[in-house]
C-alpha cells in the first residue's frame, strides 16, 4: 500500500537549474576558473555543494569551502526571482495531501537554502519531513537522505514513492528500498531510465494522484517523456 511521496527539490519542485548554472559560472569566474556547459552539467547530478566544489577545485580547507559555498549561495539568491515552480507541482501537492498521502522532501541542498526556498515559495508547511544535505553524512547516490526521510515520516520504505530528476537520486531511492518516478524537467529521460527510474514524466501538468495509484498498482503506465 502506498502511504507517502518523497520529493527532491531542484528539478522536481522547482525549476532552478538555470539559476544554479548561472551562479556556479559566475562564482567560478570570480576565482579565475572558466568552465564550459558540459562541465557545468555536473551540477545537475543532485550532488551536495561541497562535492561540486571538490569536483571543480579539488580538496579545499574547511574555511575556504565554507567561504566559497556562501559566495555561490549569494549569487544564487541574487537571481532567485528567476526560480519557478515545476509546472503543475502546486496543484499536485494539494491533491496528494487531500488524498491523505504523507509528503516528504529529501534534497542535497543545504538546510539554509532549503528553508529559504520553501519560505519564499510559501511551501514551508507542506512536508511532514524535510531532509537536507546537512542532515546526512553522505550525499546521493548514498541512500541516507531517503532513509532518514522515511524514518521521520514514520512510513516504511516499501510504502513510499520517490520523485527524482537526477540519476544519482534515482539510485539513492532504489538503495533505500523505494520505487522511483523520474521527472525529466531538464530533458534527461534516457539518463533517468538508465539509472533505474520505473517511469518518466516531464512535469506534473498531466500527472495526478490517479496516475500515481495506477502506476503503483501496475494497472497503467505513466510515461509521458
């Protein structure tokens, strides 16, 4: 029996990747590092900020890691008005809550950015459990973030469905014993399928609780991407 849904944040709740790309490019340019679009694709993998910094800059002292992370966050917040909800997600969240599902959020983002994002989009009271990258020892594809979400939601992993937009997030959900639908809001349907997503949707405009239940029960496919 399906009892709850767990959402990633970037690329699932919010269309924020263009703003992240702009912020990361600007940050890296300030320290003299130029990157191309292909290199920047790494930020789409659902990694924690510290992992992204190491990817581009190698091992850094803790103080410099914090300083650089804050600077990148500053650039992101300066363009937050360009962040949009994924189409259809607000209506879907309302419908899912009305249907009695427990809702959770499991993101690699920092606690600060997660709180600020939910506050600015008036979603701070939406989720029973909100787990961030600061709450777990390792980022996705490690399953810790999803296991902790299930624990705080007080729902068995076998009764939870994850909605993810990153291949490493799909693998994290699977490792936590959860089924997963991929959200191909960034056109990465093939990568999500290869990671193991059981179904793919582009956004939530044509997706409803009825579709979720049909998918869960195996009575209908919900691949729209």
